[in-house]
C-alpha cells in the first residue's frame, strides 16, 4: 500500500511534468509522424515514367501484348530496344535506363507454366525508389487473359541489380515501429532520470523513503503508455497512407510492443545510471541506438549478416521486436509462434531492469 | 545517549586529495536548534549529506537516532526531513502538486495528507499560491515551500542546509520564528548558515572552517569564553587604522565592521586600550578605542584566524570583501 502510494506519486508527477513539457510532448507525436512520413514518402513516391529498355526475343503477339500492358501502366516509358539482356545491362550501367524488360524466346511456353517466371525485369537497385516502383510492376497481374492465357502467378521474374534486398513500405513500416520506439523510449527514460539529477531534484528524492524499484517502475509506466500511443500512430498512418495491413492479431501486436517498450525503457534506465548530464544520457542513448539500427535486420537482412554481427544482433531488443512485428503484421503469425523472440525480450527486460535497480544508488557518491 | 539525535565521531570525508570534512565530532541534542556556522566551502553541506546518508564517510561514523549511517539510512529516512541548499522541488509543478507529491512519497494517507497540506499552506503563507508553478515563486516563497514540503510528514529531525541564503532579512526573521515553533513542538533542527545573527539564535552552535570543527557550544558562552580581548575602534580612516594595527605583534586580528574595527588582542596584554591608541597615533590615525564584549564574529575570527584578508564569499556569491562593510552580520568581514 505504501509502496503503491510512492509509485503512484512518481507516476503522477512524471505525467504532469510531461504534459507541461511541450518539447518532449511534441517529440512523442512528432518523431513517429515525421519518421513514418519521411520513410513512407520516400518509398511511396509515385514515380512514373521510369526509363525502360526492352529486349523482346519472342516477338509474338503475346509478348507485344505484355509490352503494351506495361506501357499502359505508365510506370515505365520504353525508351530503348535491345536484343539481349547484356545490352540492357550496359544501358543500365550507363544510366540510360533504370528498368530493363527481357522477354525470352520461349515466352509463350513459359507463360503457360506457372512454375517458371515468364519474363525478366532488370532493376537498377542503386536507386531505392526505382527498385520499389519496379517491384510494383512485378506484382502487377497483366491482363493476359485477353489473349487467352490463364496464369495464376505474376509474369515477371525480378532481378534487382546493385541492391539484392527488396524493400517496400509494407516491410519497412512495421519495423519502423521498432526503430522509432528504440529511439524515443531509450532517450526519454535516460533523460528523465538524469534531468532530475541535473536539476537537483534527485538529492531530495533520495532522502525520502522511496525504494529503487518503486522509482524505476514509477519512471517507466508513463512512458509505456506513450510508447503504445506511438505504436498506434505509426500503425494508423501506415495503414491509412501506405496500406500496411495488420494480418495477425492486434492484441498480439500490442502485447509484443508492450514487451519491447518495457525492454527499451529499462535499457534507458540502466544507461541513466551511467550518465551525469542530459547530454551524456543522449550520447549513450544514441550509442545504444546505432547498433540496433544496423544489426537488427532493419537495414540489412538479418540472415545475410556475418555470424558475429548476427550474434551481436541477437543480443539487441530491436532484432527480436522486428522479428515479432514482421511476423504478426505481415505474416499473420501468432505471438505463440514467435516465442523465442518474446522470451528474448523478456529476458532483456529483466536483466536491464535488475541492473538499473541495483546500480541506482540512493547516494550521491 | 538517548537524548542525542545525532552523534558523529571522527566524521571525515575526502574528495580526492581534498579533505572536505576533517574528523568532526558532534553530539546534537534532541529538540534543539543546532547551528553549523562556516564560510562557503567549510564542509557544512558535506557534513549534512553524510548525516542523512547521502554520502558515505571516508572515515569515522555517524549515527542518527542510534542508527548507523549510511547502513541504516532507509530506516532513518521516514524520520528526517532534508532541505537542500539548492531548491530541489519540481519547478514545473505547482505549489500544491509539490506538496501532494511529497505527501505521497512519505506514504501519507489521503486524509492526513490533505490535513497536513492545508495546515502547512496556511502556516507558511502559501495559501494564495497553491496553483502557482514553483519555478515562478520568489526566493522567500520557494524557501517557505521547501520547508512546508520537508515538514509535511512531521519528521523528528530536520536538516536545513543554508535555508535562508536566498531571502531578504524580513523573510529570514519570519523563517526563524517558524523554526522556533517547530523546535518547541519537539523537532530537532540542524541548520547551517553563514549569517552571524542566525548563528546567534541557535541553542547550540558548531563553527566549521576548512572542514574542521573549530569551536562548539552555546553561542553566548562561546562569546564570553573567547580567549582574547576585543577592542572596538571607531575611526573615519578604517583602512589605514587596520593596516597600522595588523603589523603589531600582540594584535591577533583586525576585522572591519562598517566604520568600526574589531581589534582582537592576546589575553594578558598590558592595558591593551592604551597600546592600541599608541599604535593608531603613531600611524597618524585618530580614533576612539573601547573594550567591548566579543560577538560571534570575533569568536569565528579567533577560532579560524580569518580576519578579512581572505574574502569569504557568501553562498550566493554576491558579497566579497567590500570597504563599506554593509553586511555586518555575515561571516565575511
Ligand atoms: N562532490 C564533490 N566533489 C568534489 N569536491 C566536493 C564535492 N562536494 C563538496 N566538495 C568540496 O568540499 C568542500 C566543502 O564543500 P561543502 O560541504 O559544499 O561546503 P559548504 O556547504 O560549507 O559551502 C569544498 O571545497 C567543495 O568544493
Ligand atoms: Mg553548502
């Protein structure tokens, strides 16, 4: 009861202070909005009229129909003709085209065999926007029925040049939840504790009967709520602007997010025990952010990373959250199917929370 | 020693090479106002921090209510209230919110919390400021709020670190009236100060200089037991008189207080008035010399040897050694 009272005092105070701190409050809403718009916009840029070259080795009615359909989509303008894929590659290297379409001589036969790609799309992956736009092209189901062909799968096999990893808003937005939470949650908590130290509030606070754990829990609960608000903002914007669906259960998604938020907050608390000034706290938060950004599978596909990087990556909460969020949002997985990741987050939370509580001294020396 | 709130023995604290507090022995009786008098940097804050378990002594021991610090700090905490030198409540919370917060932190139940908050708001004249952010209060109001906050849970022991350093003289007097009221109610109060007039009002006093406890006792006794003769010189050329007097062997210290000088002379000096007059005369300064009883400042000077060459700035850094000597009741001359 006393314990609850004391914890409640911290929570209430923290919320009051937050609601009065316009800058922080703005960051809570602003950072996720800005990030998702920046990322999403870059991805979603409705670029049309990409310069394309065609190597039509089939020259049948069907192949001409395909080229016409592609042009009709306005995604590409066919500016060059070539005989071979090699010629298209040369043009791409010279920057004359960004997309190449190769229709092989046996196109007619391939179209009818759903197991094999019928044609090839060569994509200049050095420009991520192009890569993503071309990807849309690849996903288009062309109206080949008109010419009497029934094909359940897409026509093109895509070969992305210079950037073998394929990205899309759908992939990025869910992972972006994790990146934004990592950035804001760690920063907010570590700064929240250090600010009290800097302003001298801590000297008073630590002479009161408040216990370490009460203080720690009191500090993170308000930010858990804020984290969940951020998740909601990103999901809503992602869904509204970029058509990112939530295929799995929303409850699972929020549960996973809750765990990840707690893990990030306790990491922030732990960092705060090492920092003397808000500036140091920010530097530490940034230091914790970088490896997570790079090694979590957000920037580079996790499976493609060297073993050492993977091993480090598995120690980071963002890695596991990205696995969870992609699983739930994109693959419709249930949380139970992602138990290893859930467990990893839980363990991370417990360890950092314990360390933070043990390291926090109710003393000044 | 059940009537002692605080007992410290050989209390020492170093920061690297600096000895901030140097083997201090203290016994602070219950229900009294006990003063720490000393200039800036003399170790008042460091001592108080050790006495509430915030700093670990480098050597020696501190016991509060018989409990060893910092080991038993958690047991002591509910029974003490610590007012930090720097305002440490939340500037972005209102007066009332700060008090609410402190009430909850001390696990006070709703009814008692309400009651105590109302009574302290009234007692410290903060009624009409309840909804004002603490950061926008004046120095005196902040200090009253801080006192209202640390006394909310009715602690048995109050540790007040230079509570009046940022307030005007009238507020200081009011503040001290409040302290006497609390002491009458049985609260033990340890208060540090660099104001002579405040030190004089304490029941007991410890004088600190450079981390050492140089004198301890009842203020009046400290003054009457001083091991020196104090002469007061009234002159219109105090600077010159001072220079002349300081070069004489039997003069221990010369302190300027406004237009007057306090000249401390070794006990056992033959007819000190006549000798001082002679010194002044040969220095070409006219002045009236008379023997006076020592005040606390003289006690301080006698105990520390500081007589004004070293400027002892006040906590707020505003005062130095200025010729006008306006702040006559502060430690620094
Ligand atoms: N945390 C600290 N680190 C290093 N030196 C300190 C620290 N705290 C105090 N000091 C030094 O210890 C001495 C005593 O300081 P303090 O106790 O604050 O004196 P006072 O409160 O009487 O002004 C000063 O010289 C001060 O600079
Ligand atoms: Mg001090």
